[in-house]
C-alpha cells in the first residue's frame, strides 16, 4: 500500500483531522463539490463491469495476433496515463513482442514522417483515443495514419486494425467509427481525460502491451477502499494537506523526484493531473519533476542553493526484483572498493537518503511517497492514490479539479493563425498583436 513519510513534527500536526478536512473529504466522496459531474473515476475500480474488462482483454489479444506494433493516437490524458503505466512496468532495454508507440501528442512533422516510414516495414494496428475527434494533434495524426493503413492493407483489412475509444453518442470520431464500422470503446461521460487511466482509454493500450489489467484494477480497488475512510492514516488526505501547507507557507513549486528512471512518464502524468486540476484563478503549485541521480548532475546545484521556492516529494520503491553487486577491483584505481559487494539498490537508497538530507539542510522541505514493489497491483494503487489526492487538494484550494478552461487559449490563437473559418475576428486581433512585437 502507498505510504506517505514526512518529518515527524509536521506529520503529527497535519494528521489531526479537523472540521475543514471532514468537509473537504465529504465534498469529494459525496459528490457535492465543484465539477461533481466528472466524478465517475471515484468508484471506477469497483464499478467497471466484467463485460468491459473482458472485451478489452479480447480486443488486446486480437490486436496482438495481427500486429507487431500498436500505435496509440492521443494527447494529454488520452495517452499519458497508459504511457505512464506501460513505461513503469516494462523491462528496460527489452523491446516487447507487441510494442506500443505513440502519435498525436504533438505536431512534429519529422516525427510523423519517421513514424510512417517505420510503419512501412512492420505490421501495425491503431488505437485512436479522443472524446470529440476534433482535437487538432490526434485528429491530424489519425488522418495520416488512417490513410497509410488503408493504402498498406486495403480498406477492408484496415478496418480490423483500427480501434476507436471515444464518446458514446456524439463527436467526429464517433461518427467516423460508426460509418467505418470500427470496433469502439466508450469514454465515460463522467470521467475527464487525466482521470481516465482506469477506463478503456488506459486499459486497452496497457493490455495490448501485455500487462494484467485485472491486477491493476485490483490495486486501485484496494486503494479505493482504503481511502474511503476518513482518519489520520488516510495517506491521500495527508499528502493533500502537506501540499497545501507548503503552498500557504511560501512554496510555489512541487518537485516530484525519483531515483527510478521507469517513473519518467508517471511523473509526466502526475504533472498533468495536478497542473491541469489546480492551476486556475492564479492558484496552485507548479508541478515539475526530476530523475535522480541523473538530474543531480544538472539541477542538483539549483535544488541545493537556488531560490527557496519549492518543496520536494520523493517517489520510492522499497523492493527490487533484481540483484546487481559492485565487484571488487584489486587495483582500486577508482577508489570504489569501499562499496564492493554492495548492490546497486543499496547504493541508490543511500544516494536517495543523502539527497534528502542535503536538500533539507539546504532549506528544501521534503516528503516521501513509498510503494513496496513496482508491479501491476501497486501501480494501480498509486494511480488511484494520486487521483484521490488531487481531488482533495484542489478542493482545499477552492478550485474545480475537473475542468481546464485555460487550455483553449492557445487553440484559439492557432486556429486564427491558420485561418480557420469562424476565427476571422481573432485573426485580426492577433495580427495587431504581432505587429506590436
């Protein structure tokens, strides 16, 4: 189970449950807070039907039989959750039998051309994920991939290689899926993108990558049960309180740091989850991440002696499934025989503890989020823990955790610059703005 570890004095102070904690907790659990029409994720682990789970597993097996690579087309929450889980669980340096690759999460021309060249020489399938089907990045990518797939396999065979995850009734992708008779899974109306890992949005790509989605759901279900009780041991409430405590005490940045490189995309998903949920009305911590020890050789100096505007959350795994010992060298030219016989796990743990102590000495408050092992069960626990914590933390800030009104600003400017019909007024305003530069 997820464990939140922090300074004993602060822990004692924050573990006290007061009336505001109870009110915030009830807002989330009872669905009385802002954005309560997007709380479907809250009971998703236990509510997801056997029919849906079975259908996801069957489709994953079907795609595995016909494709070596599966292209997941999506942006933001439509792909980050799946990528976070897959990257965390995959073995380093081993190309899986059924490799998941990604498109539609940016607009790089070179990336897309390189991807299409790769797909010329391999069997592939496509999972396209979009609620509306009109989000520019995935829509453009899917246009190109659909054309490529039909040219390579023929329209009838391409149909068997394309799966859509979209709205139940409306939207451009839903219309296309119906017209083309693509297999389709539904994005629940009451689950937003960044909270959608435990829907077909995340579960189908994860299953195609070869991981046991039932174990992931069991982990999330166990965490859901654990967090449904309001007490001083509720780790999500404690984490939310720590975040808001440091925000109220002058810290504007939270750094999620880990000594496990497989957490890279989990940190990216966490950044979206908290950044998009809390960054409203000029409020919220700025979420960013670092991977140690690598980033200690680039950002360590700033963390130690830069502006004291951040606190640091360490994400740690207690147990490793592997063993690798440092050998003894008779010449000892590198002067490292003092660690001969120790495992890299032991050394990494000491590096983590040394970093925590150093940053505390440098004036950076720290806490640690621990999981026992890195597997499907614990990743399911961790995903649900962060989602629940985020809901609580945003309600403490009095913002809606489930909308993202500011995301549309760049789209409006982009559409105006591209002369999209209906954006003529914005185009004139932008041209005036450009002329002032």
